[in-house]
């Protein structure tokens, strides 16, 4: 007896097609799953960038200074240490041969980014929303360190101790990951919001 298939498929083909469809559907994520994964990644990224959360305290940090312009050499180190009285001590050493015999302004700026000739650090670090001024006066930024006198070789030092800073802790006092900016001019302690201190010739991030 001879059998002929007319517009029909063998039974094994009818069984195989749904099985393959099931395999592909199990191995291919749905658009909703992809969206959920993206949202999770975005959520993790947002949390990592949150700079308002408390940061673990450390006892020592440093910023290594370098020039932001090829024609103006700047070098030095800013060392920050937590001392027994609950304060932070800064010991700054800078060398700027092109500014020998002059004074330069030094400030802490908001963001730890020295890009774009130091401009990516944005403005002075000012968590208490004060007017710019001389350190210790009636109104000044927490980042208003002041002017440093350089000798005939362009070397200068500054030492400062304060309870306005911490190495970690709450955002209002934490100076980690802030930029220390060296300006080409002096701070007049009056002009708002930055003291008219001039170009940002040196930068280092507190780590």
C-alpha cells in the first residue's frame, strides 16, 4: 500500500517546531528583562556617585600638585593629617619657578577633577554657603586657604590646622576627593565669589 502526503506535514515536524520555539524563548531575554537590567545598572551607578553619604574616616591623605599649563611648571605636595585634638593639619609645599618672589592663592575646590586646566574642579568648596573671605574672618569658605609667599627660587610653604575639615565623615566637613587649586595671582579676600585670584595654574586631588 502506498501513502501520499497531500498538504500535510509528518507528525515529527509538528512536534519539533513548538519545541524549538520554546528553546529560543527561554534563551532570549524579553524587553522587560533588559529594561530591568539597565535600570539596575543605572541605579548602582547613581548610588556610587552619591557624594552626600558619609565616607569612612582615614588618618592621612595627600594631594600631589602638578601644573595645568605646559608653560608654567608647578610641583608640590599637600599633606593632610588627623591630629589628636580632632582637627586636620595641612602641610603644604609648592614650587613655582615662574612665580619666584611672588605670592599665589591656594584654595580647596568642589570637585576632585583637574581637567580643562583645573576648571573641572568648579568653584570654591563652600558647604556652609558663606561669603568668600580671608580664613578666620567673619565670613569665609571652608576652602578659602589663602595666599602663599614664594621665595627667590619659587618655593613656598603653608601650615594650617582646623576643625572645619575631616578626612572622611559627613559631606559638610569631608575634604577627601576635593581639588587643591593653585592660582596664578593673589586672593584679595574681597571679590566674590573667588577673590579674583587669577588663572588656575596648579591642581591636585586629595586622596
